C-alpha cells in the first residue's frame, strides 16, 4: 500500500479529499468568528475552508514547499500561512480561540511537546480539535512511513486528558449499506479491494467507493464503531 505524505486536492481523487475535508467541515461551528490556528496545515486547503467562517486563520506547517503552495493556491484576506515548528511555535501565548490539528499528531516526534505548545497558544476558554487514524493498538512502528506513532482510542484520549479537562471523542466513518458491511466482514483478507472493478462492486453493494465518496456519504458522530479516524474536541 502506498501512503501519501500529504493531500494535494488538485492531484487527488475527490473521495479522498472529501474524507480529509470532512473534519474541517466538522470544525466550522467552533471556528465561526474566531481566531483559529491550523496546526499542520499542509498545502492549506483546510485552512482556506475554515476561513469561510473564521475571523482569522493562521496555517502553520514545517514544509516550506507546502506553505509556498498554500500561499499561492489558497490565499485569502483573513488567512496567513507560516513555515514553523509545531514543537516550538513562533506565536504569542493565549492568541487563539481554536486550534485545529487534523491527521498531524501521529507525525510529530514529541507529542507531549506538541500538546504543550497547543495549550500555550490556546486561550483559556478555547477549544482544541484534533484527529488521528483509528487503530486497535498503539504502535511506535506504523506501516505508514510518515507516522511516528499511531494511538489506540483509549491511549489517544488518555494523552489528551493530561492537558485538557474535557475531551469528547467522535468517530469518522463512511456511510455503508448493510450488505456492504456484510461483504467486509466476510472478506477478512480484503481481497475485494485488490480485484479489478472493485469500485463498481462497491456501487453494486449500495456504497460509494472511497475514491468517489462525497461529504454526504461521510459522518462524524459520537461512537467509534466502524470509524476510520478518531476526532477529539478538547477544552482546558
């Protein structure tokens, strides 16, 4: 399996983009008229999405190429993109109402230092929205070569509770028909995905393929059953 280091919407199938953008859609109610930090913004498509409702958004990423792309492709009057180290942010204390960090925490070398910086720049009444891939067991040797660690939901929550008084967990999953879920349970080796025409099979089972799914075919809700990602809403 090939793992991309980051998502570039102009070069990625719409379904994959929808899966990533869904978390930014989920964050919009918290970001309305707020000062927002997008920590680990990549090429900036999510930052620009938040800017539709936020008073201001700062997107920070360590990759100069990604930030350069973001400035060219997703510039907005209320958006600033910066090259920066998430473990040592060049930002003032208590400067944001909301910090969003989606599919980033598994990439950082020192998760504790990252969370310390998040709490430093977040205002006392602010919210931290963070997501990570769901795995059954925590591992420091993930299959994805770009990940430093992948956390089980229990370990993810326990880690966040060291820095935040309130932590609410949500699961992100694709909507699937009953017959599609049955096929997945029967096909324990994932052979269906390796066959030619697997996207057509998914459609016949009443579920859009990953490459074709739209935002309407994805939910983020309480409960982790069937979730591919865990999204946490944290408050100090």
